[in-house]
C-alpha cells in the first residue's frame, strides 16, 4: 500500500450538505493546486463555481485505505480544528 497524505479541507461556508472535503494524495502541493483551479474532485469544482473557498485544516500520513476509512466514518467536522476540535497527537478520528 502506498503511503501519502490524507488531508481535510474546511469550506468557508457549506455547499449544500458539505462543509468539508477529505482526500488523499502523494503530492499535496500539486493536489491542492488542482483543487484551487477547480479540477479533480467534483465537490471542490462545484464549490469553486459557487464562490466557496476552502482552507487546509489538517493532514495525516496515511494510505488510500485510511482516507476511505475516514470518509466511511463521516463526521469530518469532528476532526476539524477550524470547527473547534483539538486533535490529539497521532489521532485519526
């Protein structure tokens, strides 16, 4: 399994039901540039078209399986320090 970076983006304001986006990449800078340009993830493309910005809120070292596990758990706002959560060191939840 390839190790990369799992990341959490916090939206400036919600888009429909979404206030966060969780993703995975092996090149964080390049992936964030793609998102900023409105390419890649559909949710981020439509958020950009709606004038919604985002901030990189948190990163973890992990695999695609770790990203999927976080997405399946739901509750991204419970992992977001910009929403008032204080992550414990090494905590993925």
